[in-house]
C-alpha cells in the first residue's frame, strides 16, 4: 500500500507540470502579500507637540516640556502615510485647580491600524496658573537698513501700548512687549503692520501669551544720514557662567561699527548694544552671530549690516589653599645631617579649582647646602625654590625664614 502511494506522488509531480507552476505562483503571491502587510516597529522620526484638554476656565497650563517622542508598530504602507499631524499628544486637566501636577501623557493616531507601543516621557509636570492681563509698552527694534544715506527717524505707533494676557508668573515679570521692523533699502517714508510678541532674557520669543491687538500699525519717517561716527559695540549677556568659571574675554567682529544719522541722533550714541547672549551654565568658548539694537535716527553705514559676530571666552576662577612645605637638602655633605626649626612650614598656593584639587598635602622646597659646614644658619625661604605643578603659583611661605642646623652624623 505504501509503495502505491509513493509511486502516485512521484508520478503526479513528474507528469503534472502545470499544477506545479500554479502552486509556485500562488506561493510567491502569498509571500509577497504577507511581506507587504507585515507590521514593523520603530521610533517615529519626529516630535509630537503636547497639548492639554479640559483646561479649567481662568487657568493656563505651563508644561515641563513641549513635545514627546513615540514608538509605534505599523504596516509599511501606513508608515509612508505618517506625519507629526497624524498624532495627538494630550494631558487631561479635567477637575484640576491651580497648582503643579505630574500627569500621564496620552497619545493617539488618526490612522486606525497604527499601534502606539511607547511614549517618551510617559508623564510630565504641568503647572496650572491664573490668567492675568496687564498693559505693556512696545519696544520696536530694527533689522537691516534703509537706502544708502538714509536712517530711520521717528517711528509712530498705533496703538502705543497693548494688553498682554497669560500665566501670572510670566506676565508679572514682563517689562515690555516687542515688535521687529525689518528694513530692506526703503527710500521713502512708509507704513507697516508689525506683529507684537515678547522676548525672554535670552532674546527668544515667549510662547503662550495673547496680545491685544496682535498687530500694530507703524509710520516710519526716513531722514538724511548726513553725519557719520565710529562707535564701539557692547555685548549684552544674560545668565551666569558655570560654577567655578568667569568670563575672561569678550570680543566682537568687527570691533567697532560706523553709524550715520542726524547730528543730534548720533551725538548721544557712543556704542551700540547687542541682543542678549545667554551664557548661563557655560564654561567653554562660544561664538554667535547676533543683531545690534539700533536707536531711531541712526543707521549702519558699513557693509556689515546690523549683525556682528561675538566671541565669549571663559576661564576657571582662581582659588587658593595652604599646604605643608617639605624641605629637601640638596648638595649636603655626606658626613652631615640637617635639622631646621620651625618644622611647621606652610605655603599658600593659588590656581584654578581643578589644578588645586590635584595638589597633594605637601610641596617640596629645594634648599641648596653646597659648601656648608657644621653650624647654624638663618635661611630665607623664596617661592622660586618650590617645586610647583603646572598651573599653580605660590603666594607666600609662612614663616619665610628658618634656622638650619648642620651637625656631624
């Protein structure tokens, strides 16, 4: 019986070529289908903006962070359809009052078959603050220049103040609103609508504030820049360097700038300030291209435009400490031994914190006893005879004079 079955199978595959081809084609189609529908996992290459739902009336949410990353599982066809707008990342503020909370982040996708496998971070801190409103003056800064030989004269604002609303901690610390006037070779007086915004100490725009109105109308008068003057550049910084460091040098390229304008306008200008450069918690040299704040009635007359390159260098703060001095007798006669008094000798050394930390408990002092015989000697101690590590200097030795006794062994 087994032989008959085996013979039947052999004859089938030997004589039925057509069915075999069909079987192979069907298998290939099935393999392609399965491969094309196989879900793949990975991190979505973009950040999802975090939003809130059910925000209580009269309160505004301030997030510990503004976006999240997600890992997903999806078919290859769905991966091609995905964008940041396909996702929604939210925290639910329903029923909460003023205060700070750690809340779960919920992420959904508008494409049904996409599965969210991981949200990073899974939670975030959210502060709910009262919304307050106050009036703020508007500071108009300019970028670029009008036509050659002209400068910005009077800038009339309508209105001159705006109402700003937002989180109490932000609005209370806001001193002014800002607007940016971009100049591009204008040769006649003109009007322009400018968007109102606010800047933080580093010059970045503060998000989450509402200005009423959002735009202001400006009338800009251009005047002849018949006078010229070379002035310095003052770099304005915000923040403090990393602990243990200080600003050692500030330089700009170019170091000075040529300005033009009316005699009355440029007579009051001795330097131009830069926008703020953030040096908070920094210890290494930074280089940035920053804008200059140009007063009304003044124009830049050089080809550099209204931007300069700023280089700020840092160095470790100097510190000092007292260590023991170990006296070494050099060139001492072999038949003699040396003692000295007092034996407690200290040296005050100075250097950077990292260099000081590498210094041991004592520093060697090389005392030349060449040609000295038995007896007592008064020896003045000089800092030049100390063996000091690199980056360390000696301020003084205490005491600076010792009594040396040489006697036979």
